């Protein structure tokens, strides 16, 4: 579904990505792992067109994304839950969901507000609350719900549970597992390796702008050298 080949990205004269290669199949959950500052968010922003790639290829269902504006990329079926949530603070919870609602791909059983409330019952009790008055956990649930309301084929989460309380983190992981059961592809960045490996089909580790390791969750659990060298686990 998603195939990244030799992706390079610069910030001015400084190169951030050095030929990233990554693949995600239909219905798969993949992780992008690595220490801070190694290129995870840059890779995601390059996929989405938020940062302009310098070279290489990003293909989604055989459509080239490099050079596409972000809104066209989103309309092709990529939904982003960005780092820091970035919900609309001056819109209510309901307005945040409605603002992104679309079904460009004519999904047969689309995500609706009712389905979002089934996934995250906590949000239903905060319908009229402004975005900036929601807790961090509620904001993250809303950010996921907002992305789902675009009815994507691939859901991308940058720092899925960063800064959240353990109970909220578990609710997020349970929701992602439920989304996975809908056969949606997921690319997730997070530091909670134990929870990630429970749902991931394949994993990619990035180090200084390059993919230095890839494999299944079982393979990563057994590779103590890679865990220590690249993740400090």
C-alpha cells in the first residue's frame, strides 16, 4: 500500500533523511522507531507533503506522493494524527470532528461521530467542550477521531501516547487494536515498545536519517543488540 524508496529530505542546506526505504502492506501495522532527533517526524511529514522531499519516491497505492500538496495526499486516503495533537483550540470537540469529516473514497462503512463515540466513549461526554479545555488524553482521542473522520486507508500516528497517563495509554492501544481489526493499515511512532510490539506486524528503526533495522516484532524482541544499540532498551 505504501512504498517509500530512497527518500531524502533537507531543511535548507542540512540533510535530515538519507535514502529512507519503508513498506507497509494493506491491513498491516508498522512502527517507525528510533531515538529523538533521528528522523521519525521528518519521515512522516515528508510522506504527507508537510515537508518537501528532496528526492526519492513515496508511492501510495501506486500513486506518487512526492510533489503533491498535503490536501491531495490526505484525499488519497492518508490520515495523520500529528505530534502534539494540534487540535483546533477554538472549536468544540464536536466541531473538531465535523471539520474534517469526508468520505472521498466512498467507504462502505464510514467512520461517523457515532462510531468515534463508540471507540472513545469519553468524548461523548465532552461534546460542547472547547478543544483547549480538554485534557491531554481527551485531546489525543480527539486527534485520532478527527483523522478517522477523513475515512483513511492508512492511519499515521506520530507519538501516539506521548505524555499520557498509563490508563489513557492503554485505552489508546485498545482503540488502535480495534482499528486494526477493521483492516486499516497503520503506521505508528511511539516509545512504548512493549505495547507497540503487541500490535505491530513489522518494525523499522531509523538512525540519523537512515533505516538501519527492519523486521517482525518477534525478531525485534530477540535482537538484544539492536534494542540496545538503536533504542537503548
